[in-house]
C-alpha cells in the first residue's frame, strides 16, 4: 500500500529469513500457533489510516448515542441475555477491507465490527518479532494514539484486571487449550497474569463462581470473556459448564451482551462513505436488480459462517427468518499486496479499548489478514503463500 516500502520489503525477503522469523515467533509457546502467519506485514500511510479512523469515529458517534441500547435490544437473543450489563463495551474491533473504488483509488470499507475481544495479547508480541527479522521503518508503528509496547501493556493490564488481583480474574473460553487462538490466551497470561479457564472447570456456590488455581479453590471476581454462544452450541461434545446467563456475582469485560449489540446488527444504522450500504432483509421491499453486487449474511453467526456470496432471488426466498439476516452491498477488495506470484488482498482490524471513565473508546493496536481467496479466512486460502495472519504498520511521522 506504500509502494516504496513494498518494493523494499519484497526485495529483502528470503525464504530462510521467513523461516527464522517463524522459529523465533514459535519459541515463546511452542506449538501454540495453529493458524498461518503471513510472510509480510501491511504498510499504511497517514492518509489511509486517517480514513479508517474517521469511519470509526462516525460509528462511535452512533454507539455512544443514548438511544443505542434501545435500538439494539433486539440484537440479543432472549435465551442468551446475560444480566449485569456494563455501560459500554470495553473492547471493540473494526474490520476494514482494503478496497478499490470507482475512481480506481484505494479506500477502506468496513466489513464487520464486534463488541468483543480479539488478539489483544498476541498483537503486542508478534509485531516485535517481525521487527527483529525484517526492516520496518522507524516512523511506522503497529500502535495507534501514541502507544508503545510498555504503555500499551500497562493500559491492557489495568483494563482487564480492574481493581482485582490477577488470580481473581479469568479468561473464559471453551477448551481454551484447543482453540486456534490459544497463543493469544498465553500471551495475555504472560502480560497480565490472567489464566485461561474452561467453562467446564468453573464451580458455583450461591451467586459466586470459583476455579482451581494451581489446586487452590479461588473465587472469580472478574471474567475476561472470550466465550461465544455460537461456539458453545456448535460443540460436538456436550459442554457441562455453568450457565453464564444466570446473575452471577462477577464483573464482565467485555460484557457478553455487547457481542450482539456491536455487530452486524449495527451496520444498517450507519451511513458513511466507508461503510457499505446494509439493510435488514425483512425491511427490503424490493430485491435489488443488481443482486450480484450484494452479499447475504446471518446476524447471529461468527467467523464468516453462513455467509452467501453469490446470491440469487431464490436464495432470498428460502430465508424463513429475514429479520435475522442482512443484505450488504459488496465491496471490491484491491489486489494490493504485491507478492512473488499473485497479489494478495488485505483486511485491517483496528482494535479499540474503552477504559471506565472515558467518554469514548480509542484505537490502540491492530491486526491484519492477507488473502488470495474469495473471502478472508483459512478455508479460502489453503495451499497458498503470502496469506494469513499479519499486522499493519501505520505511518506516524
């Protein structure tokens, strides 16, 4: 995206350099990185970065509106509503595709957003290894708003722990040591002391929850929630854990309800040049004549599951619950990352934090993903190179 940096990076790239980088990256927690790590980072100049930030601020205006909770109440499935909702989501992720517009100019387009954590731990570790093995200009950083690794980790620790000791805070997941993102759990524990705990390992006494910490029964006062209901329901083996929809005496960060409030459900309420036009399917009175330019997405799914890309009128007619689907204008991803063979497409996820007491969330760090398939994701990029998990370095001065 910054031609001179791309040319210089590719010229200096070698397979042996990449393998040395991977060996170093995997040395902290051997075997914990199951996903493919791309050969290259993404570079974004000030102008492109500002376009993404401007779009986020416009969306945040909607999220901070006093009416936001009212208009998103239907977003939360009734059987998945969790008591004790916080005033705001402590973490938000905004996914932007690097796209090309009708004037043949690069621009960001919002693909999805989520009031839910992402790799906030791993992305503080992985880019530092990138910088050890590849030449990253001094005026480019993967942090935003002036953070560096020290100030970011100080902030993250305060955000996740609140007023509690690390032993009283757990990262809650289903089978955390089997998850493909477990490297993030381990990095989070390295940086904050918070242990990943499976929902099946929790016990209850009254409204209090407990877990075994090195064999010692320990009360849980705060939950760093990484558990997704869809994932819970999709398990092939029964999950005999506590019912998290009960009114437990715990703090949530972020609260599970925000996973639904800030999600695909919010997209139809946003009007911005960098947000594709989106409609609730049940509010579409007439099927667009250019249906090939739209994508159909279920509201209550994650990781791209259930998305229909090449849709027909017959596909829409088959939908029995149109209120739970959105029709979204397709965007044209740019073949923007030059690689040794075919160019790659890119998505950049801006990762926002919202500490208690702040009026608005702010951008802190990011991740990126490279793809050569129809969609971003492992299943669409099998047997390809220069694809996978990555990071964006932003021009700072």
